[in-house]
C-alpha cells in the first residue's frame, strides 16, 4: 500500500497529546502508564507494532501508539476485578461482555483527555478497523451498547 493510503494514517497518537494526561487518567484507576522508547518493542502488546501493551496493572505505550489503543488496553484492565488484573499478561480476556465493556469505556474515558474526546476516538476506531454490526463505532455506541453499559454500571464504572 502506498504511503498515505493506509486508513489507519491520521489516527491520534500518544505523542501528539503527551503522556502526562493519560498517565493521570490511568492512575485514577490504579494503573501505571510506562512510556516505551521509540523503536523498542512494547511489552505486553498483543498485536505488536505500535499497539499498547498490558502486564498486571501497567500499560505500556510509545509515542506512536494510537490513543485509542492505549485507552482500549487500559480499559481491559479497568473492567477486570483486581485479582484477575494482577494475572494479566498481554491478553486480558476472551469474554465478549468484557470486550464490549472495554470498547464502551474507552469511548467514555476519551472525553477526559484534553484534545481527544469520544468523537475522535470513535473515528479512529473505525479507521483502525474495529467493526460493529451497525456499521460504525458511533452507531454501536449510541444504539447497540446497552449490555456494555449495564456491565459497566454493575461494576460502578458507568
């Protein structure tokens, strides 16, 4: 694919917003954000490349990590009970309910990051290739995410 034709081009990266605000946001949930040096492998990254990684209560990201990826991996940890969180290394869950709650929460938490917001994260999720039966992240979030909201509400997260 020719440079500039990748639909993932243009997604907001952590380096564009800095690590301070995401670090403070994650700390409110008992998580630590570790900045990984450019060009280094990201520990605990399920997908590799620039995708965020998770090990225990730590989220790893580089400047080129998409903000939506950092939020997604952090939200995987947030939705887990503390005893399960401590055991996580790279792969947080195989539960559809937890995956949906994670996607929903990452959209909600994006509002708490200056210069990000839920609309931008939903656009970036679509660019990156997230797929939903209603055709877009926004349609899912607004019309088809009642179960994810209920999951989060039951855990005091929404």
